[in-house]
């Protein structure tokens, strides 16, 4: 009997391994996704798109991005009706599918990756009518937004890791005890014991990173907005001069920065979003920073992404460089994974 049980376990294990390998193989054969970054196709009837359901979708996914100098939607939405949802659309990077049918037996929202292409993000809303579809959308909007945002972020991080500029790792590791996946094209513009500037700059667009640290106090106000802005302004005044005398980068007072306390892959940090400007000059743009304790707790480490693109919309550029902040890993933890 024991031999039969062991044989059955081995057979099941082999079957599971075959199924797993088969799934990996089938996904490997999927085509690459199409469409532009930040674009979402919504498959819904014209009646639903023009009605309450469409309004709910637009209010949440096409609302204005926070802390950009001009109005830009969070995502660019494209409506496709079910009858015109052909193969050309099925390989798009971000899909929201509305399956509205009185025969639906299990209403709900299903999140699935790599259904027709890879790396693909597919959200399916199953509902018996438009009213319940709208309510399901409202109730699950935090999940939907987080899923799409993570998918967009992961695409940037995966490409950065594939084409990483490895020569930048030593400087970042020495300052922070960890590293970022920074893609080729970035250059080390400035490096001191407590401040690093990594720059990806073209004629009209800057997508740069600041990495700096300062002694931790472990006070209750360590990660307050006032404290984070104060240290930021001090660091940038000392390290980021403008084009002319007596000019330097600082935090704009036009819009009060917002601080959100977050956790990502086990690491707690304070995210700050705001606008930067150059004192006594007319340059400016958006920035995002992550602040957290060093591994030994002696310092506060800040990873910051900022964009300067006066001739262009900035949503896409900021999302690209902001995603790199999420690639941070402690050196010892990444070595364990290997």
C-alpha cells in the first residue's frame, strides 16, 4: 500500500511539473504586447461607455495625474465594443473587459496576467447588468488601479534589469547598501559620500535620479512632510546648482507636497510627490521620492526621480523613472535570491 501511495505521489508530482512546464512553455510562445505605455483598452458596449459605467471608469482611470505642471490623465482610455474586439486588440498591454450578461453565474472582478500576450494585464468584470457592473467597478477600483499600475511598473523594471548599466552599481551600493536597476543610457553625473546624481538627459527631456542620505534621528517627525522637504532643500541647494549664479533646485511652494506611507516587498518607506523648481530661474517639473531607514538604521536614505520636459507631456516620463525606484534591493537580499 505504501508503495502505491508513493507511486501516486510521484505521478501527481510529475503531472504537476508537466502542467507547470507546459504553462511556462505556452506563455513563452505568446506574442509581445502592443500599445503605448499608459494606455488602457476598455471593452464595453457604446451604451455602457456613454452611460454611468463609462463615467465611473473615466472618473477613476482618466482623472488628472497629481503633481504635474499641466493637466494630464492618469491613463489614456480607448473604448472598443465587444463586436470589434478582434485579435489586433487582444494583444494590447492593458485590457478591461466587461462581460455583462443575465446568464453570468459568478459576478465579480477577475485579474489575470498574460492571457493573449506578454507581459499583459487583463481585468475582467463579470456582471448580470450594467448597474451591477458599475457597482463592481466602484467596489474594486483600488484593486484595478493597483493591478494596472504594478503591470506598467513591472514592464519598466524588467526592461531596466535586462539592459542594466552595471557600471553604476558600485557607487549606489556604497552609499545605500543596495542597488537600483538603472538601464543603459544613464550616466553618473555627480558622486559624493552622501549624494549621487544619475542622469538620463536628451536635448529636451531629463529623467534623472538623486540618491542621498543623512543621519537618522528616529524622532516622531523623521518622515513628516516638513522634515523631508527641509532635508531635500538642503541637499539640493548644496548639490544641484542651476545654470546661473545663485540658482539651485528646491521644492516648489506652488503645490504642497503630499507624503504617503507605503510598504512594498517588505520595505517601509515614505513616498513624497511634489513639484520642483530652480530658485531665481524658470525651470521646474514633477518629482517623486522614497525615504526609508538604512539597513543599520543609522541613516535615512532617499531615492528620488524627477523629470524636466518643458516641451512635452510628463506623465509617461515620470512613470518611467519613478518605476526605477521600486527596483531597489538590499545587496545582501539580492545575493541570497541568486
